[in-house]
């Protein structure tokens, strides 16, 4: 059986699934309930000077089937007294000594940082997470993402914390920045032991067309909040990948963003994360989702021959490159399974209006099954993505795999096409490329 235990910068947990710092980790009762059901760790809802939170606090984005795909919150850090949280952290560690309890922190001054670090250490926390990601409410006060967007300030505060810290320190990064690499390197230079990403994305999820206020509405007004949930997973995976490939960056990564099931977690790990944190899925489905995550991860590891989590970390990174490294000779075409096709013709409409006019309709009105016009098909995948029937449209490889040519190679050899044939645009067109050296710049 594979070993599911995880170790992030010295913080050990029985499995890589942690609760992220959010409402599900707001109290000792919730954290102990989560541990009872199988979660390996929890990052406590952010501690600091308690605030007064508003009502209401959450907004959502739903797909056509009413599934919640995006979640917006305007809730701030804890509104509970610090002493209550510290007491409950200590209680949780007594009952669950082998589970990871991490204290998320956010304060302002150096003196406050040093004091609260000492407080959570005395309470028995296994680690500290510095919340430099919150994109609403706190950033207007010079905290949260206001720090995460300023690498120099971030580095300074990490340095303050490290003066007092005797347990591992995780720096939580903000995605509301052009280059995630800069604050990540600042966290490393400041002495941090790990990073976690991504925090929520600054957003407005909608506007009430009657009251003209953005959601969630607080007495006729609204504000931007933090966006999370399944919709942000692509952004999170890309940023985790960026750090996984960043030369000179050596800190372990805790992956956050859009994780609902074991597959989502594995994707984060394969792109460089050592463990994962989950919030929105728990708020939607409850702590019980861990009962699917653990056996799913275990089965995947068994199938692929992974004995430990560490063996999986970053395994997908060698297959990630820039566009210029992709094989231009790789050729796929769409194929429609006539037996599975329900005749909705969504693929035809999508390709006809939005792609390459590579799908035709039969002349016989009784037959609604479309067909592929291979000469026009460029293998873009659009038809397979919009098809409502699983595996009805597949992409089949047409080249023999014997030749690999990349744009990178062609520019290096100054072998760039100067003509192309587009019959619908009137035949042969000429394009004079810039020198390869200029393109490389």
C-alpha cells in the first residue's frame, strides 16, 4: 500500500489534504470534526486583531446546470477573540497530536508579528502561515495582498517573523500580481520555509439588476471580494507550475485553488505541490469529501507505481514547456462515434461559427449525425469540448510520429515559412518574416 503521509518543510501530517485557512477551520470544533473524518491537517482561520465581519458575505457563479463553479467572499479574518482561538488550538493538539495544525496570521507592526508568533507557538501550533493574499478589506489597511504585491515589504515582514519563529513558516502568496515568481523569491530571501498558493482572486461575481449593487449585497451596497472554487483551478495550477520551474527557487509548495476531488489534488502535486489545501469544496459538500479523496489518491498511486507523495511531486514539470517547444508535425483529427451521437448538432454550430468549418450535416433530413470534413479539420478539440456526450467525439492521431519539428528549431535555422495557401482568401499569400535573431529577442 502506498504511504500517504506528507511532510511540508518539516510539518508532518498523515496525508496531504489540509483544510485551508477559511470558515471551515474557524474553530476547534470544526477542526477536530475534520480530523475525525480523515483530514490530515488544518490551517486555522487567520488570527490577528479581531474584526467585525459583515452580513451577507458570499456570492456565487453557477454553471447552466446550477453547479457552483465560482465562489466570492467578502469575509475578513477571525472575529473571535485571540485567546479563544489559542485555547482551542492547544486543545486540538492534545486530541490529535499527529495531525498538522497551522496558525494563519495577519497583523501590522513588527511588535505585533513577533508577539502573535510567540502566542501560537506556545499554543502548540506545528507551523505558521503568513496571510499575504487576502484581496479585500484587509489590503485597504495595508495587510493581506497589499503585502503580497510588494516583494520588498513581504521580504521584510518574513524577516521579522523568522526572528521569533521556532516552527516552520509558510508564506501564502497573492495571485493578484503579474509575476508570482517575484513574491515567491522574496519569501525565500526573507527566510521562509515554504509557500502556499493561490489565495483568492480579487473579483466581483455579478450585479443585482434591480438594486444595482454587486453581490453579495450588504444593505444596498457591495464590494469586490475574493474569488475561489473550481473556476480558479487553471490559474492556480499555472502559478504552481511557474514556481515548480523557477530556477533558484527551492521552497516546498502547498497547492491551493479549485480542489474538489483527488484528481484535482494530484494535478497540483504533479506540477510541484508537496501537499494541498481545500476550502470551497468543504463549504459546498462538507468534510465528508475526504472519504473519496483518500481512496482515490491511494488507488492512483498504486496504479502508477508511486510509493510516497514525494515521488509524485513535480512529475509533470518535464512535460511543460513554452509554445515554441511544441511539435508542429503532430496532427490529430476529430472523429464522431455515430452510435453515441444524439444528433444535437452542437458540434456543427461551434465549428461552423467559431472554428474551421470542418463539420458537415447530412443532406438526408432524417439523419442528424454530423460528419467530419478532414481537409478542413485542424484538430482544435472544440467539437469534443462542446459535445454533451462523453467520448462521442474523439481526436485521432494522423501523423506517424516519425518527425518532430518545433517553432524554436525553425527560427534557430531561419526556416520560417514565407508563403501560405488559403483558397478561401484568394490563393497564395506572401509573408516576409523578421530575422530569426530578432524573433528570439
